[in-house]
């Protein structure tokens, strides 16, 4: 007689969640020069001249524009850096963040 040995079945479940992303939003104002906004978008967010111009003009016309999405920490750090660049020049330039749905 032969014994049948069955291996215990252990089902391993590894849950991998995608990181929750946050939007960086550029807010329009009446004082920051357009060229300076473009400069900051290129430097902090690595946008091309063309992308930076489009984002700046969208914020200028509509009030706000989503610049990019990042993990929470990166979005907040970039928004703070970009806002500080404006403040150093005395401009009210503002970048905010909000979680993406
Ligand atoms: N509205 C500004 C001007 O006319 C330019 C500007 C655009 C400022 C977008 C901020 O987020 C901004 N000089």
C-alpha cells in the first residue's frame, strides 16, 4: 500500500497597492511675470518651453492648471520649492497640491 502525501496548500496573497498620487496645481495671479512662471515650470518640473508655456497660459486664462502628478511627498516638495522661487523675487506665485481621485 502506498501512502499519498499531499502538500499543504498555502495560498499566499501579496497586496500591492499603487501609490496615491497628488496633483501639483499652478494658481494664477495678476503680478508674477509670464516669463518667470515659465522659467519656474521648466526648472522645477522639467517641462519643455512649449509645455511650460501651455501650462502657464492655461492657468492665466482659467485660473488654475494641473502641472503634473507625483507621490504626495514629491508633489509637496516641488510645490513648496516652486512657490519659494517666486517669493524670493517678491512674487505671489502659488503652487498647491491635492490628492488625485
Ligand atoms: N497672470 C500673470 C500675468 O498676466 C501671469 C501668470 C500666469 C501668473 C500664470 C501666474 O500661475 C500664473 N503677468
